[in-house]
C-alpha cells in the first residue's frame, strides 16, 4: 500500500515548475495523498482554475493580494462549470504561512515557492508536525539554523535532485561513516566559456538550460552557478556537514544526481535520467517507491558520463557561498537576497550577467553589513535580509553592466 490512508497534501507554489509536476505525480498516484490546499503567487489565474477543477482542494491562498480578485473570478467560473463548491479562498503572505501550518502529523506540505519568502511557510509547516517536502532551498540558505532546529528527525525531506540523491545514497549509512558529499552540477548553458565570453550574455541565453526545464530564477541561478552555491549551503544544513566536506563536480549529462564518499573510500551514487518528478515522488511517498514514476536509465545503449572540476574563476558563486557558510549568522541571507535582487535587475536590463555575482560579492563585502546572531531569530534574519536588499538596490541604479561602486 503506497501512502497513508487519509494523508493530506498542501502544495505551496502549485503553478510553478515543481508545483505542476507535483500535481502530475498526484494525478498518476492519487493514493499518495489527497490535495487539501494550494498556494500560488497569483500570476496565472487560468492555470489555478484548471488545477482547482481537476484536484478540488478545500483551500486556496493567493499570496499577492492585488492578484486575488482575478484568481477568485477564474476559480469561481471553473468551479461552477465543474459543478463543485470551490475552495475557500484567502490572500496574503500570512495566509500562505497559515495554510502551510494547517496540517499535522501524517500529512505532507510541499514547499515549492521560489525565494526567501518561502522561509516563514517552511517554519510554519515544521511547527505543525507535518512532513515537509522542501523544494524551496532558499528557506535553508536564509534560515538554516532555525529550520534545522525546528525540524524533528526525518520530518524534512529534500526535493532537489542533488539532495534527494544524497538522502537516498545515505540510507543505511551512519553520519560518522561519511567522508564527504559530491554534489554534481550540469555546468549550465555557459560551461566552458571564459569571463570575457560571458560579458554580453542576455536573459534568453541564460534561460536556455541544457538538461533541466525549471522556473526563471533557478534557471538563471543555474547559469551563474548561484544555484550550486545555494545547494552547497543546503547540503551543509540537510546533512549536518561543514562546507569543506561538500565537493562540487561538473557532470554535464545530469544523470548522476550526486554522490557520497564514505570513510572506507567507497562512493555511492544515485543515477536516473533528469526528471524532477523522481525527486518529488520520492519525497511525497517516502519510504515507499512509486512504480513507473519516471523513466529508468537504458544501459543497452552506449552512453558516456563525464566529470570535470568547476571553473571557479569564471563562476565565483560557490566560493562566495562557502565563505558565507563559514561565517554563519546572516551572511547566507545576505548572499541570497543580493542574488534575488540581481536576478530581477538582470531581466530588466539593469545589470549584466557577470554583474550578478559581482553584486553578491560587493554586498557581502560591505563594511556596514549587519550581522545576525543565531539568537536574533527570524526577525533578526529578516532585518539583515531587508538591509541586503536595500544595499543591493542602491548599487543597481547605475547603467547595465556596472554593479560595482
Ligand atoms: P517557479 O517560479 O516555476 O514557481 C514558483 C511558484 O511559487 C509559482 O506557483 C508561484 O505562483 C508561487 N509563489 C511565488 N511567490 C509565492 C508566495 N509568496 N506564496 C505562495 N506561492 C508563491 O519556481 P520552480 O522552478 O518551481 O522552483 C520552486 C522552488 O523549487 C525554488 O526554490 C527552486 O530553487 C526549487 N527547485 C526547483 C527545481 C526545478 O526543477 N524547477 C529543482 C530543484 C529545486
Ligand atoms: Mg538541484
């Protein structure tokens, strides 16, 4: 029997890349959970309406109040057409966190929101006792200690192909048997380029990812390798290791999703064709396996898996993340906030591609940067984050290509 009878699911970010794939998994394996509630930003009212008609959640939250009316009218029309009562609808960030915290033990919350706005819903889900399937890696980057302290053992499962791979490789391995983790990176669309060759890169070029189809922010982050930088931090918190025991290796085929090297010199890997439904289904159904969830590798055909070091000179993001993790406190929240601001500016033509990581480095190096101690809690972190956004924006007022003072 797959799933727990009566298990409910709250899906945060249902209209995104992870969210739509999660609903696809749920359609194919309805026994996994019953959809209780959806939360969305609100930019795609027609898609929300389709999701409501197909999955009939009891609750719907639109985080952006300005978009709530459009979503409500699309959902109302679709509910009438489908002959259903329709969900109870609420709006605003507080309502998202409330929905995230509304379930309990035996239920699941999948947090597939993009950005540090996912932190409060993550904490609310953990406080409720429900399982947290965490795609929103920014929660862990920004509030790592808070999130880890709030999570009971086994309560939080990663939905990120690398971390899902490591979690699977670690089944049956004790923590003291781990030598180091090996996180794989596709290298993104600009693998092999030099800094000079990246100076004039456009958003469209950055969005052409070679192996994965994902949302706009994570795709841009994959091109700058900021995504891998965030994933190093995510791995440190998920698996309780310092950053110097998390190695990154470029593996352009995205087949080996990550590895664990043990103290006896053995390396364990998880491999499958790139398909996020694998990671999503793994986290939702754990410890069960969903038969036929995603295509398996076909070893009757010749294939080549290659591994190469990261060019850290062209892509400095991982080094910045390592330093931020070593420092601790609010440094990781600053790194993430500066990146979120820079990515928005990149799409608006206000900063160049290389300017994204330049900006992160400059904001981190700002002598007036406030430090948040662990004791400062979530409010202290959010204050540091707000400072970082202001500092980033102040540097982003110049012409595109110049994020430096
Ligand atoms: P996306 O941009 O495609 O989707 C984001 C979703 O969140 C949308 O439904 C949007 O409406 C919703 N949303 C935005 N702000 C919200 C808020 N305040 N409250 C509720 N909902 C809100 O993003 P994505 O690519 O699906 O990625 C989601 C998260 O998963 C990110 O943290 C990303 O790093 C992580 N992730 C994604 C992939 C992938 O393959 N896409 C892989 C690994 C990890
Ligand atoms: Mg990943």
